[in-house]
C-alpha cells in the first residue's frame, strides 16, 4: 500500500464545490503516477462530475455518503453525523485501512474532532496539532504548528508539538536535526507566557532527540529561513499564519496598484512579468496547501477551504508524500524515544 | 502649551544611537513648526551632537541624565534607576508638566514600567496598552492594540482597550464612530478564548459609546480596511504586528530577487521604479513609527528600536498630534462615560 497509496478524498467539503475537488484530484493523479483514490460523497454527483475526468475514473472508486458537514457547523454537532457525512466516511476509510490518508477542504474543527474520535491519538499524545510548511527565504520551508487545532496549550502540549514537528520536518525536508524554535514575543528568556518558558526549559534539557532547539523566534523572523520548525499554540499559530497570508496579499494588492498607476509603470510591469510571475507562484497559497494533523493514528490532511484545483492537488501530493514516508510510524518512534528518556 | 507642545526625547535610547535620534528630532522640527524639545541624556554628548543641527539648538534644551537603560535590561531592574536614566528622566518631565509627551526608542518593557509608575493609570484602567496605526488598503490606517505591553489580558482589559483604541482612532482618523473588532481565529461566536468571547459580549451590549463593534476579525483581514480599531492581548498583537512586518519584508526581498533575476526584469524594474518607490514608502515601517501607551495619565510614545531619522521624526510627529488633540483627556472622558453606563 505504501508504494501505491490510496487516498480518501472528501469530495463535498470546501467552499469551491465538487467540480474543483474532482479537478484537483485529477490534477494530483497526473502529477503523481500510481495514486489511487476513494472519492467520498454524493454518488450520483461524483459520477456525473467524473465524466470530465476519464483518466481519474480508472484509478478511483466512489464511496457514497449522503450528507455534508456545514462550514459553520459546530464540531460537537458534526461528530454525531460522522457515519453519514462525506468527511466522516473519508476518515472512517483510513480507520478501516482502506485508505492510507484522508484529505478534506471542509470545516477544520469538525475534521479534527472526527479524526480524533475515529483514529485516536498516538500513545502519550494529549492533542493533535495542525502542521504545515510555510515559505521562507532559506533552503527549505518552515514547518509551523499548531495552526489552529488547539486554542490553548500547556507546556507539555508544546513539547509534544516540537517532537512531532521535528519528525515531520525530517521527512519533508530530508534533514537530520531540524532546528526547532518556539514562537514568542521576544528572544530573551523571561519573555512570553509560563507555558512557553516551561516548554523552552524542557526542550533545552533534551539531548537525545534528533532536533536542535534554537530558543525563541519572533513573528518578523518566521520567513528568514533560520528555523525548520516553529512551535506555538493554535491561537498564536492561526494569527501568525493568517496575518502572513493577509500581508502577502496586501503587498500584492499595493504592487498591483503601483504597477497600474501610470502608463510608464504598466510598461515596466509587462517587461518584468516573467520575474513577477515566479514571485506570484512562490507566494500562491495553493502551492503551499495541505496541513496535516500530527499526533493521530493515521494521516488526515486539511486543505484550505478556498483551495483551487492546484491547491487541492498540492494537498493530495502532501498526503501521498507523508504516506510514503510513513509519517505516523516515524512520529510514534520519536515520541517513544522521548518518553523513554524523560 | 497645547499650541506649542514641548516634547521630552530620550536621546540615548534605541539601537541607532544619539546621532540618529538628534537627526530625527531636527527632522521633526522642520516638519512641525512650533515644536520645542527637551533632549534628555548625556549633556556633553548631546551638546556635541547639536553642532550638526543649529536650528534645533534654538528650540531645545538639554536635560542631563547620566545613565542609559539597556535594551535587554529587565524592567524590574530598570525602574530602580528611573531617576538617573535618560528614559526615566524624560518620563519624569511629563509627570512634572515640563513636557507634554515623552518619546523613546529604548527598551519597551522598561518604558512601560517606568511610565506606569511615574504617571499612573487613568481612573478605572488596570493596564496600559501599546497602540499604533498600521497601514491598510482602506481610507485610513487601523489602530491596533495591545501590541505587546500585556502578555495576558482578561475580558475587562480587552474592553478597556476597545474604548481607548476608539478614542485614539477618533482623534487620528477624525472619525465619529470607529469600527472596532476583536482579533480572533475565526468569525463565529464560539471561536477563541473565554476572555475574547466575554469581551465580545460586553462590547455587543454597549450602545452609548461612540464606537461600532463589528465582531471578530481574523489575521488575514487586518489590512483590508474594514476596521478602524483591532483589539487583542499583547501576545497576539505582537505576533500579528511582527509577522506582518516580517512578511512585508519577505515579499519585498522576493521581489528584489525577482527583479534582479534577469536583465529583462532589471529593465522593467527601472522603468516602473517611480511606482515601486511609492509602494516602498507606503510599507516603510519608519512611516508608521510611534506606538503610544494608552491608559496612562500622560503621553508616552514608543519609537521602534531600529527607527532611522525619518522613523524618529514620525514618532515625534505622532506624539505632537496626540498632545494637540488632548488624547489623555479624551480617553478619560470616554472611560468615564463607559463606567457611568456600566
């Protein structure tokens, strides 16, 4: 299975609808030979949509689920409908071993609640965290976690996130000892909350893990490429992630305004277009889509609700990479090692 | 005094040194006719530095202070030296009524601790907050607070910040009813911490204040221009502010790479230079420098540690504007009104 991973896709989740999800799956199939899919959702609608993607039909199977989780639905409410919703059924396919990973663009809170209930935590883990690689100026991206699964975290949670984030970074960046930092509001030892300072003390004390703890990192240093993993609670992580997204878009909008402000600047823009297109691709969130819930007994990838075809394909590609690299087992091994030495 | 404000400047604070501080003061003096200054710090050094700025000498007076607060010094340690440091003496000049405001580029924690101790809080205020306007796509900037004065805040603090931030926005943006939002990780009612949800409940219930509460705002919406004031605790505010700074710089660096990647793109860049220069000015943190501690009995403005001449001048200009607009009295009036109705 690890060589020919089968991915369960919640075909109904996300703001963009079924057609974009299917186009994204077909896109992923073209990029990654050998992938197989279980497309979960309304059978008739998926069947109709697949007419556009004959090549995908050969490598996928439809699994019917009559209901959809609403984007504003409370997780506590959604989990009662786990067995009948496309999201719940996709996760259940992972639990049953029919799929190696589930991918959904739906409601994050519901996805986490369903995944936690169905797949359970790895031994010793209290909470899963949402982790994703973000672009930097350095040689590789930076894995950031938690991006919003847990509003509040204690020191123990943060240390577990550090261990899991390092395992993730080793896989996707092929690093021996990822540099791991805690997100804080200053670099001095006394800065931040008790939880952060306590987590720093534990991480400073560990020597047996394949990670290098580099202390505190501030928001303005996230993209400098000086760290491979940045750890924080889900509130701070979500604020940082969304502020970075919003600021990149803001600068892009200002740039557009600047370039269209005069004929002269329009000409300049046209000439330098190939270069600015590269930049746009580098910053396009669809090229960085697909956050994974680490700490679960199984791989569940969250695709952005507004991801386009490319974004969905990127998220599926990430899921396949983590399946092939055996993320769950490798995180479990690191956690065992950490617990044994503690 | 309100017509010809006198500003006490901590001439020794900041990473850039005395020469940049003095150049910034001279720059501000050229921009704002009528300002007078008390330059606080080492008398001989300031005297020597003023030789470069003959026009400034006429409108300023040196107040000697033999010591400097270190940038990594603990606030608890710094306040013991309040009477002998340039930072402490500058604040003391405000307390004594000799200056209408103090401006420092030094250690933020020490500045807040000294200002709190010397000037005291406005009646009913538990903690001051650091507030500053940040650039948006809209008609005006957005005032954000707290930017790092208080790592953790309760609902009462957040509500006070909203009232004070609105008073500040009315003054600097000349608005009747600023739109005030709470920074959160989602727009739905159940999102975020208890503190944020409780503060939202109080703000939703108020009708007598000159502000319009608009609910929750996420990090990706900060720069859209849909809000005039965004309220958060100092941890989240600092993460958001610095992540925005870092991302803007990151995009700028990528843009530079893109524009220098080929001869063609270099030519395009040269042609569109006037337009991109406008953009650079718009994003330059030195054009947005000068955060004010709201909630104090007096005006203390924090200039960025690495502010250049222009940045220092911007911070001083902000201080002068707040003095002329009588910020302290107006915030006190709003707070009275709020407390009377509560």
